[in-house]
C-alpha cells in the first residue's frame, strides 16, 4: 500500500506533467494526428480512432489506470482529456448514431428514394402525372417527419414513378431517414420488397439511398450523381469531428490571441497613458506659453490698432475736408454749367428771335412784293385802258402821265425789293441750317427710341430688329450671328453706288418723280428669303439715303419727331432742349 509521502509526491508529479503537457497541446507542440477518417493519440501513435469520442475514451481509460501506467503517461493522457474538454469534445455530448451501423456508403445529404408512385396519362398535356412533391411532402409531415424536401423525377414521357426525399446532413436527419426506411420495411415496402415483388399494385416503396442507387444508370442514379456525395457513417462522423476539432482549435487560438492582444493592449494603453500624460504636460506648458505670447501680441495689436485708428481719423478728417472742397467745386462747376446752359439757351433764344424777325421781314417783304405786283398790274391795266381811248381830254392825259410815272416808281420799288429778297433769303437759310446742326449736336443720339419724342435719327441707317426676327424664324440657335451677317450684307448693298433700284414715273398732271423699283432683283430676293420686314427696312433706308445723301450713300443725322415719324421743326427741337435743361436743373 502506498504511503502518504509517496502519494503526495505522485500527485505533485501528476499535476506537473498534466500542466506541462496541457500547455504543450495548447501551444500545438503536440498535435492530434488526423487522417481522412481517423484520429490518432499524440502520445501513443499506435492506434487509430474513428471519432474524437473514441479518442477521449482512450485518454480517459489510461488517465484512470493508476496502477498500470506511469505518472508521466497518466499526466499526458489527463492533459489530453482536459484539452479535449477545452475543445468542447465530451463523450456525454456525442450523440452521433454510429453504433451497430453497417459500413455501407450512404448518399449525403441523407436521402430516401420513393418508388412506385402512381401516375396517370393526362390527355391535355400528353404526359404522365402523379402526386406532386408538395403533396408527398405534406403526407410525410403528417407522419411526423419535418425539415425535408421532396423532388419528383421526370423524363420526356412525364412524371416517373420515383421521387427523392432529402433530409439534410445533420445526425437528426440521418435518424429520421433511418426511421422512414424502417417504417417502409415494417410494411414490407422496403428496397428488397420492391425488387422482389411482381405485383406492386398502388403501394409506395421507400429506402435510404446507398452506393448502388448512386451508381445506377437509371434516372435515380443520374439525379443523385448531380446533387450529392457518398459517405459511410464513420466517414461522416470523422468529418464532423475534424470540423469540430478545427473549429475548437481555431476558437482556442482566437482565445489565446485575444488574451495576448488584450494583454498587449493593456500594456500599450499604460504606455500610451504615460506618454499622453507627459505630452499633456508638455502641451499645457506650450499652451501657457502660447497664451502669454498671445496676450502680449494682443496688447501690441491693440496698441497698433489704436495708432492706426488715430491715423485713420486724421486721414478721414482730411478726406472729409477734401470731399467738402470737391463738393463745393462740383457745385460751382454745376452752377457754371447751368449758367453756360442758360447762356446758350438765351443765345439760342435770341438767335431764334432774330431768325423769326428775319423770317417775318421776309414774309413782310414777300407780302409787299405781292402788293406791288398787284398795284403795278392794276396801274398797267389802267394805263392800257386809257391808252386805248380814242378821244381823251387834257385832264385825262394828265392822269395817264401820272399813272405812267407812278407805274415806273412801283416797278423800280419791286425790282429793289426782289433784289433784297434774293440777297437775304440764302443768308437766312444758312443761319437756319447752322442752328439746326448745333441743335442736333446738343441733343445727340438716343439710346432707346421707344422712350423719346424729339431726338436725332440717322437717316439711311438700317434697323437691326427685322433681321433678328428673320433669324429667329430660320436659325433659332444662331439668331444673333446670322442677323448681324445679313445686316452687314445689306449695308454693303446700300453703300454700292452702282446699285440704283429707282425708276422715273410721270403722274396725270405731267409731273415726273423718282420712286423705288419693286421689280429690282436684290429687293425681290430679300423679300423672298428674309421676309417683308427686312425688305421694308432696306427700302426705307434706300429712300432716306436717296433723299438726304444720294451721292455719298452713308447715313446723315436729322432732327426727328419719333412720336409722329417725321422730320422735326427747329421750334420743336428748341422746346425739347429747354425742357431737358429744366429737368436737369430740377435734379
């Protein structure tokens, strides 16, 4: 019998070995040998096990054999049991139905083949049809089978007598497939019964799909070969164990990595906290220095700003003084301009009165001329009458001589008056034309003729608006460019002195006058291509040039009444100028 000291030493060594080898297993120093379908103990290496459950049983058996094994072997296998438990692999948790199962290869996912499904010929579709997969599925649901799918198999003639029931890859699904197979076998409707029966009638047969079904050349084999794999139960169990082992090992590594990262993070956080503390101290010091520097700069800036404000105030005071002087000078200049305008207006008024007086004198002279002509005609008639009298007395002769003398005087006065009118009329016309030219220069050209009444018009200048409207109709995207091009072309026509689209006509009284020739080819082309508005604009410019400047063919200014569309009189121009002067003075 073992004494207390030996037992204590043994237990201490056992704990040492168990802790050492458990750490080696966790660090992957010892690895579980895994093949396609078996597992091998990392410490024995002399036997294969079909599942981790069997491996765990092996390790537990050696770990509990305190009399037949050494302390080191017991410690190794105790560490293996502990390691497998850490991977969540336990005999009590293993529910895979691998006991008493033959080494047949089953179709995976676990599948049941249904045979002898009743079908009937459908004359409409000219195919054989039977129960649908959904109907068969509902019947199996009613018998307690869940989580399955039913697929009926079809060929060119329609629905066949076979259907496939898929349960899934889980062990619970395997148990359900086995149970359904046993139900068919208990009713003598299993696979063996199907192939032995000659009279199947309407009975439904079923069995779990195995390697012979998978490898068959019928429609069932073709379907299974495209959809599933073949595995034995032990191969499936080994596959699940390998996946569980990999998952557990991966989880264990992730846990170790997480713990290591957590530790490193903690150390890093401590270092970062220390570094942040020192950085904060340095930043606080720098912040304090910067605040002191900012305050000093702010005070210096305030002082500089005060000096600048003082300088700005002085400059503003000087500017105000200069502005005041400028305003006074502007007022003086405006007054001077107003006085000059008034002087010009007075001068123009005097010239106007002088012209009116001359016109009045001319009219009066013309009236005197007419009166003298009438009086001369009357005396000449009286003289002719008396000269034709055959018998006259002395007194009548005296009257006749007096009439002759008076007639000569009147004729002499008439000649003198005619000579005076001939001399004064050109001078008066020149003065009127000079006054009209000065008035045109004072008024100038309007910016917008729609808002003026009396202003200056360039006679013979083309209006651009009709060209713009024509361009909008023909070329909307290029209206401004095309309008300018057409207008420039028509201006070239107008400047061409060789183009004279006029003709002479005689009215009923025999008077001749010059009019526009509407049959001219260019004018007709303009009307056809660009419309009446452009034709009328060119015709108007032609008439104005023919009236005002036929030899030069360039526009000349004229005082114009835009409201009534006619040449404005000198009186209208003077009245407009005076009204503009009054408005400017009121502003």
